[in-house]
C-alpha cells in the first residue's frame, strides 16, 4: 500500500514538472498590477492633468519680496500666486484639463470667433472680418516614479485686450504659446512656464492626479 501511494506521488510530481517545462499554467487569470514606478497604468486608469493660466500683478509679488529675476530663495512660488489670488491681485484668465493614458496624448480645444464690421465705398458696403480666439491644451504623460509623472505639454491662449470694439478697427489681441516637459508630483500644482510684460506676469500652472484618488 505504501509503495503504491509513493508511486502516485512520484507520478504527480513528474506531471507537474512536465507542465512547467511545456509552459502549462493554471486557469486562474493573474491579478492585474502596476509595475514598480508605474502605479497608474492601464489597470488603474488615466491621469488627469489640469492647466491654469494666471495673470498676476507684479507690484503685488514685489510686496511679497519675490525676486523679479527669479533669484533663490525668493523666486516666485505657487504659494505666492495663491496669496495674490486671495487678495485680488491675480486672476485666472484661462485653463483646460485633459485625461490621458500613459504614453498617449490628449488634446482639448475651445475657440470663439469675433467678427469686426468694416464699411467701404459710397454708399458704404459692410463686410465682416473674423478673428479666432480661444485656447488649445495638449498633454501626454508617462511614469516618472511611484508618486510623479513626466508630462509633455503645449498650451496656446489668445484673447482680446480691449473691451470696446470699433467698426473698421481690428481688435487688439495678445497670445501665449508654451510647449515643454516637466515632472509633476501627483496632486501638487507647479509653475511650468511664464511670460512677463510691464507690470504684469502670466503664469502657466499644471497639476496632475489620478481621478478618484
């Protein structure tokens, strides 16, 4: 009896070794999991990246002892911009958001068309010239660490700078275009680009997080 049981055990071991060599495996599917440094892969979902364009009054930053040339330790920070927003010395003038899977690219766009009336001739004949305004935000993400993502982005923003438009006079517009890459800690906003003119500065802030977390 003991010899028979021993033979059955040996046969079972031989069968398992054979399956292993042939690539046999259990019918139970493996549990999806993210690899080290990639906690937000396809098994988890997309990464949501948000952009904020903030117009800040430079004298207000000066009162916060921010260096006008970005010299440490008084370079402008997100906390400085938030203080200016709280005191009415800054305002959000644009933005966008896009969810992207790792190693993919997503684009969101919003446009507005303004028509300026133009009259020529006698008697005058009216015509209208269109001007495209709006913003375009494009972003791609890839893993950087367990708590950060590498973001490739481009952001374009165009706006009218005058409130009253006159016939036959095209509107004054201004635009910004930023394109670069940055590493963002999940859930922490970061300044990634800026433009300065006169007594105002325009900053582009990005923040990334996993929706639902």
